[in-house]
């Protein structure tokens, strides 16, 4: 079963229920005070956003933000190690010359960041991971991602998106 994209409100509710939300109002309009993020949490959030800004610019400097032993949890197999992550991202850049991520929201809690955004672009090249070649189809899919950070580097990433919707938009 493909992952379902959560709305920002649903994502806030999930975080609130775990006591890690960073929003100004509690569910139900209670008006709870915002919980400030620590300097380390703010730095990790900035790194997470920077990674997607560099991804959107097709800038390989983004790979400096990942540990050599990074794991990205994917189906059917995880992406293990920086070289495999580099290969996947370069495939995106080759298959979607205008690929970008628009970040909607980002939070930090301890060594983790939580980001919600949209993946957008047009398949105008070869994207071997999905067997796509110049379909001309546009994508616009929401996603959430949790990243664990260690010493300023991402060590584990868990992106969640509606993969069935992505495939539908690509004509698969």
C-alpha cells in the first residue's frame, strides 16, 4: 500500500499528540504558547531547508549535508550510503530538468526535523528509477519527511508521499 500524503493540519495534529509541535495554537483553539526550538533544533531545520534549496538548484553542494553512512528509507529497498543517495538525486535532476521542492513547513525536535512540502517538475529526460523517458508529464505531489541529524549531517531520512498519486501523474 502506498503512503498517503498528510495535510499540514493532520501533520500538526500528529506532532501535537506527541508533544513536539511548534505551533502557536493547540488543537481545539486552546491558544497554548509556542514551544521555542533550541539553537541546535533551529540549525537542523535550517540545514533541512537548505538541502531542498540546493536540490531545487541542482547543486551538488547538497550532498555535504549528508553523512557518509546516510540511510533513506524507501520501498522496496532503502537507499544506503552517500554514493547511492547521490545517484538517486542525480537521476532526478536528469529526468526532471525543472525538479524542485517547495517547503511549506518545517519543525525541529531534538535531533530530528520534520518537513512538509511539495515535489514539482516535468519529466523531460530519462528517469531510470521509475523507467521514465521524456514523458512530458508534470508532477505536483505533497510529502512529509523526518530526518535525524548527527554532528550537522543527515544520517536517516524517512520521506512519505502518495506514490500511487505520483505514478498516476506520470501516466503509470
